[in-house]
C-alpha cells in the first residue's frame, strides 16, 4: 500500500495546517510520484479553502494502519 501524504493549510490562515493522506493499493511508489500533482490539484478543487504546502509518497507498513 502506498500513501500520498501531504500538508493542507487554510488559505486564510496559512499557519493552520493539517496532515492528510490518500491511500492507494494498486500503484507503485513511482506511479504515486508521477500522479501526485494532478491528484492534489483535484483535492484542492474539492477543498478550495486549503492549499498544499508539501507532499510525499511512501510505503505504508501494516502496523501503521488504523483498525
């Protein structure tokens, strides 16, 4: 499983940020990296009050998943 991990900050209050993530079960880390910017652009379209400050793709270990 691959996680697209990103920081979403309120546009009106850039110091108020939250860590968010999108999980993928059927992509490689390279595919996540290649598709991250369009995916994040879609996320921002759906959440116009936010901007993305940074992001990364990483493998998720099974012990990191919430039940």
